[in-house]
C-alpha cells in the first residue's frame, strides 16, 4: 500500500505524535453487564463537548434476562445512544417511549433536568439476544445548560451515509465530508460510525480542534502506527492525516471545539457550577424531579 506524501513515515517524529493520547477504557458495571468507559479519564477529561464515552457490551443475555437501568436523573448534558446489536427501550419524564435498534440514534437533552430509564422490553426477553453499543454524553454550552429537556429519535435510514472505495461513514451528529446529520446539537461537533474494508482509507477532518477515534474492531494505521480495538485515540490538533484499515475495521470518529470552560461531573450530573450539581443532588434525594410514565415504581437512589 503506497503512502501519501502528507502522511508521516513510521519512525518520523510526526508519526509518533499524530496520536496525542491513547486511552484504554476502564471496566465498570451497568444494569448487570460490563461496560468499558473511555471518558472521562485522568489522561483526558473531554474531547470537544464529549465528556462521557461508554462501550456497552458486546454481551449476551439468556432467555428471561435483559438490561434494567432504572429511572435516574440528568442535568446539563445530552445523552447519545447508538447500537450495533440488540435493542434498548427508552422511557423518560417527558413521556417519550422509544425502542432503539442498530443504526438508530437516541438524542436526549437533559438541560435543567430529565429522568429516564433504559430497559429490555418483555418481548425481547423471550429469547436470548446480544447487546452492543455506545453511549456518550455531550456537555451543553453554558448558556444552554438550563434549557428545557427534549428527546429526539432518528432511525437508521434518516442518517446520511458517505460511501466510497471501501469506506462507509454513517453520520450520527454534526457535519462531515459535506453531509449534515438531522440529529440536533447545541455546539459545533461531529460524531460518525465508520466501517473500512481492508486497504481502504479516509481523511480525518481538520476543521475541529479536538478529534478522537474509538476503535471497535479490526486493525487500523495512523501515520505509520498500528492500533487494535478497544482504544480511544486522541489526535493531535490541526494534523492532516488519514486512517487506513489493515484489516476490515470499525471505529467511531468524534470531536468538536473545546468547551467554554470547565465542566464538573458527579454521578449523572454535568455542570459548569458545583453549586448547581449540589442543587440537583438535593432535588433528586427529595423526590422533586419528574417521574417516568410507564416506569413510575422504581428508581436509582442518590449514591452515598
């Protein structure tokens, strides 16, 4: 495979520095199965507005089992759920009730406060199934942290697909390669699902200061360095580079502009103000958030 002149050769200083930070996700538990959390990390708290990044599964549930994330609150962020396998049923305090399936995207903006649950529907539990997906949190700009909560769902067919020479890019959020996703966003950002056949390559847009790649499967090459699955690769700002698939590969591409100041994270709350998080903690403990219609009898208590 030939190397383009603009791509550093293996061993060059630029090749070594093209990936600024490598984050190996830590493993935690959510709803009875393992997730791999790449953000926030002690190495990097955010990439653009992305402040939380979880890989859910791959996991196999036997008949009768499923995901049960009980009602819980959020403030100051948007949650983005994208699946590769399985199904999750979302309910929230706005009255939304929506199944999400592979290739769909759920975008829930918490703003001043929302409560939601994520479960496996009874009919899906009637047989064994696999679950695999990514959930991210996108922090809201300061002037939009207290906006009214909203929920939007877009099916797989709604999202733009850019396909060329063994590369397929499904645009989840934002603008990339001349296409724009219908998913609403509150800041300049992009988020895409990328599949490359072995030998295919794509350029990485330099229009945003902060960019990262989360590897899901296969092996890729960036400026002479090779990377396998299960890593968040934070790219050096302003570098024009390409990603080449050494085998059939799948990864997510994400980024945006730096946030307008520090964000604090405590449990499910994100804010530019510690005092606002303390207020949200007190409100959840006192039962002052709205309930989730259809899932009123259960909730996750405030952690100690």
